[in-house]
């Protein structure tokens, strides 16, 4: 682990803007040294505000405290927090060469010219940009620019690396490859990283932990598996991946639906809803399935086929199947779902935390 | 055959006529008059050989350069502040600052006299305090003040527009790397404003070189080039010298503008 890497602790951090909107509700958060945490949520959920509070670009409301390790840094502006920051827009200095960009943090720290150029060159080589030092920024592609921005942020050996939607401006293919590169980099450097994104694929792939945010609050914080398999709230269940939600009448551990009946996990709370993932549904013979329905549409996606099945009563279920066959509209199918993969929403906090679902 | 270029040529004809009649012909005539006096082509050399003309040229250029830099500093700071801060009365302040745009040089000169003239505000205050009147309206300081006064509004608006277009993330990136306020100013803000400062400075320089009304109203003891041209022309009927000086004034100003354009152009290309 990087010796510089600091743990981050937020205590009672909230943010209210001058116009009275509360961008962030009071929050306590611990980020371990060397950990990569991802703030995930739709735009306006407060994830960027949270990042800026950690960075020192935004002050939390009175009473909020930010600690790096044992140092309280609440009153310190960003320039004295020793963080590295990577922006969606790259934010490279257009009036400097690639090498001067990377060396900038060392320059303002008073590192001598030859030494800082050597260090910057090493970082560029680590990013496979060793030959690009003398280029101007506008001679680089988007992916190269973001790698230069990463090198620039890492050059100052930051205590915390902050990444604000760094891949959003790139096209899909480049995003994928740079994501892999960032992942490798963060693991090998063991640096404490805070990564903000609205892309759940990025969050799943990069995060040691993910904090799912909505309306200025953290809905759930946990490993990608926790978030996906054990969503703590209705918002998380709906926001992460695709989730089927069916409604019926409850008879003990069975939920009666228009197309049949689902067996729920034992001790499921009293609720007339059941949630399950498309990939947890098996397509079987119509006569043998727990549920019966007709195919509404089917999309062949290559690695799987996504089938929408109408259960009747205006309810439908999305099924992801690996079966190598095609599905005709109107075809009758049977569906099976293991009780263990069904979530019953009474077990979840609902989105607002207080309103009943 | 009516090709598009012919049609374009027909459409451009009025502009061409105006250009020839009101620019090319007078300029050619001016050049010819400059060379057609008793001194001949040497009239053009007189501007460097004749001590009076040379001092007039040098003081005009120096004054314009000093005014340009002072304007850039004052307007740069003020424009940055006005664009970055929101406070009650900001809109009113901006419109007041840009108010002098409409004033002719004569009015500006008049205002300088009211401020620093023999009966001016500064004079009466210093008279009351120290028993002696401070009067500088008719010196180079008064001229400097007047030029500054009419240059600032033009530059402030340009700076404000350029500040608005600065990328805030660049400043945040520099700060995250440890840069303090001065370093951010030196490495991010000024390079970002450079093209705007160069072009605004060029316009400011050109306007100062050619300004006449203010200098005329102040009737200073310094002969700026436009005043020299005026006196040669009206008082001494020395048409050839007046024409030659006009051409030289035009060339210097034009060269400064062209130089600024290439400077700003290369910066823009580098920043793209």
C-alpha cells in the first residue's frame, strides 16, 4: 500500500446551497486507506458535492468535519490537502506541454527542473505515454488526455485520489479499456481513491465498495455483490441492474400471481410484492413452470437473449436466458424462479426511508 | 455564362466602389501629397530627421504604450472581479463603467480639466490642505488620465466576456496540485485571457495613437502626433508634412494591430 495513502473520515457533513436546496443530507462516512470507493447515483444525487467536500473545493455546512487519517482538514483549502484530482473534462493546461502538465504539481512545490522532469517522464512511461512529453495537449486523443490527467494527479503523490466521472467524455470502447487501466493502476498503487460516476458498470468493476446515492443521501454502502444481490432499499433495487417486480396475493410463503404462484423464501416479510433479477428466471416447458405466460418480445443480444414475458393482469417479467433458441411472439412459456433469489420488499427500506411502499 | 463567381463579383461591386472612392483614392492622394511638397519624398524622412516631429512621434508611441498597459492592468483586475462576483448594484456599476464609451474625446478632456485643471477638484482640495494647487490636466499626466478614462470601458467588456469563458476546472486542477492564488493567476488565468488581452490591448493602443479630441481640449504642451498633423495642416498649411505624418501614424498603428493579431492567433491555435 502507498505510504501516503490516507484514510478519509467524514463526520456530520451536509451541504445546503444558498438558495436553500439541500444537496447533501448529514452524512458520516469512513473510507479505509488504500480503498477504492465509488459514489454512484443519478445526476443531482449529491455525489459530486460529496467529492468536492472531500477535495476541499466545497465547504460542508457548519459542524461537518473532514479527516484525512488523523488530521482534520475541514478548514484547509484544496491546495493544502495534497489530493489528486481527475476531471470529466480532463482540465489539462492548454498552454503547457504534456510533460509540463504532469510536472506542474512538482513545480509549484519547488522541485528543481531536472528532477521534476525526470519524475514526470517516469509517470508518463507508466501511462504508456513516454514518447508524448513534448506534445501539445491538442495533439492528444481523449483517452490519452485522461491518462495525462491521471499522471498529473499521481505526480504529487496524493493522499487521496479523486476522480469525477473521468470516463464519461470518452466513447464506449475507450471507456472500457481505460477503465481496465485505471483499475490496474489503483490496485497496484494501493492509493485511497474516491470515484464518482453514474455508470453502474464502472462502479461494479472498480469499487471495493459502492455508495449508492439518491436525493442527497447514501441509500446503501457495500461491496458490489452486496449492492447487487442484497439491495437495502427499493431505490437501490431499481437503480442497480434490471429488477422484476411482481404483485399478487399472499398466502403464507406463496405469492399468487395471474400466471401462477411463486414460492418465497421462508420468513419473508408480509408483502404482496416480489423482486427478482432477469438472470434468475429459468424458461421451462409451459406445463412445468411455476408461472406461465406468453412471449411479448425477444431481443438477441449475442451473449444472451432478453425475453419479455406477459403474465396477464398487466404484469410482465423480463428474462435473460442463455438458451440457444429463438422465441416467437405469442409463444407460451413456463418460468421458474428459485426462492433463494427472490427479494421481498418488506425487507427493504423504501426509497424515502419512511413512506410505505 | 453566369457562374457564381461572376454573380458574387456583381454583388461585391458597391463595396468595391466605396472602397476605391473613399479609401484607395484618398490614400493614394495622401501618399502623393506627402511626397509632393517642397521636400519631396524626404518629407517622409522628416519624421525622424526633424527633432520636433520625432519627439512628437516618440511621445505619442510611449504614451499609447503606457496607457495600454495601465488599461490592461486596471481593466483586467476590475473585469475579473465584476465577472466573478455577484453583489447588489453590480449591473448598475457595470453600466456606469461602460458609460464613457459614448463620450467624444472633447468631453473626456473637459472632465479631466474639471478634475485636475486650474479650477479643478484636485486643485481645490490640495489648495485647502497644503496651500498649493495641484494642477496636472495640461501635462502628460492629464493626457494619460483622459486616455485611460476612455480606454477602460472598451477593455473591461472584453475581459469580462473572456473571464466568463474560462474553464473553471482548470483553476480547480491547478489548485488541487497545490498552486496558490498567484500561481493560478500566472499559470491558468492570464494564459487563458491572453488572446483577449492582446486584442483588447491592440485596439486600446490604436485608439490612443489616433486620439485627437482629448489632446485638443486639454491644449497640452505635449504635441501628440494627431495634434502635430492638425497644426501642420491648419496653422502652417504644410500639406505634404501633414500627409506624410498621417501615413506614418497609420502604418505604425496598423503594424501594431497586425502584430497583435498574429500573436493572438498563434495563442488561439495553441489553445484549441
